[in-house]
């Protein structure tokens, strides 16, 4: 599927759409972008599960934005695009949603979903949250589910969101709470760290829990110029039929972790599986396993 010419849909020229200060993307950003591209196939294979798992967070984000028909919405780090699809239904045919991601292959996954559902008021674009190549004052609302915490400079990403919003525009961003509140993924990180003998992810590398400090997150949002900032917890447990299903889903979809798992020698990988099977045992239920998860929803408005 061809990426839509979003500058036409939004009524601006291509030159206007790219009139953003360009900076050289450093090696870390290049590596992170390539990593997300590499896991797109795993996300496509588990798209129904991903959308079901994220449904509660998505609903809370859309409610926080209070979208109305005819509005323009930008979804950043869209993944499979579930949040953008939900937004498109709320703004109706008179509105437009731009679903974007830094990974072209991930955009293809979302675009195929949109095509299957026959939704006409969605465009797609490859955009970096830290350098959104769009003019300012364009969107009524911006949403980003579980993407901002992977930005090398999340403060810069929030400043970019502020810039592309119209005055009075709203933002909703979901990130994961602390590692301790999210054993569904934390136990995997703990196990990999124990097997490799060093902390995963390494210090200084953006990871799923990098914005778990509520005060620090609020400070970044305030610093980007937003007002009426709220941060709420949302329960988001991980349910699986058994250990094997949990392992398959997490190991294929967990971004940087998935890349690490793919490099493990067979004996190390088997040792890790044995370690994790023991760790996950305490979360068994009569129906399988259920590991707790908590997301934080940050909402704010541009003055």
C-alpha cells in the first residue's frame, strides 16, 4: 500500500509540510528506528491480541481527548493503528486521522488493517515523534499509545506535539508505569538481565519504563508548554492461556527486547525459558496465567 500524501489531505503544500528544522539523526535513533521496523512482522502476526490487550487504554485515551466530528487527529507511534482507527470513527467522515510511525513496515501493518476495515478518513505517514515533519497549528488532537517512552528525547517529542497542535488542541499519551507494576514484561527483562549478566535495557537506552516516574513525566509535559495536565493509572493485565503463549507474544513484540532475544544462543535461550517458566508460575490462574500491568495516561491541552 502506498503511503498517503498527507500534505494534500491537510490542505498544505509539500514544501510547507517539510518546513521543519532538520538535524542529523544520531546512531542511537537510527538503531531504534530499524529495531521497530524489524518487529513489525511479529505485531502483524498478533494484531488481534494487540488490539484486544490495548482496548481499555485506547478507550481511555479517546475519552480524554473528547473528540468531535470534523476534527483533525494525529496518531504517533501508531503500531497496528487501533487508537487511530478508534479516533477516525469518532471524528466521522468530515474529520481526518493521520496514523504515523517511525517504522515504514509498521505503517504497512496499520494501513492493511485500515484497508480491511474499509475506513476512508485515515491517511498514513512515516513520522518521527521527535521531529514531526508537519507545519504547526494543524491538528485538533494528538494521541500516542506506548511510544513516547522509546523516544531518545521525550521532552523534544512533547515540544513537537505542542507545535503541531492548534491553540486549544488536546494531547493524550499512554506510557507504561514502573517495572514493578508491570511484571508481564518486567520478569522478562529480569530474566534476560540475569542470563546475560548486565542490565537490560542498558542505562541510557530508552525502554518501556523510561517515563514511569510520574513527577518527571508531568515536568516534561509542563516544560513543553501544556496546561491542565492529568496523569491517571489504567490497569492493563497480560492474560495468556499458558507460559508458551505468553513467551511467544512478549518475545515477538517487545521491541528492543525482541531484538536481544533473537541474538541469544540456543542454550542461553533455553536457560532463559526455564528461568522465566519458574518466575511466571506464581501468576497462574484457573484459566491460564495473568500477569499485572499498569499504564499511565497523561492528558493535557495546548493553551
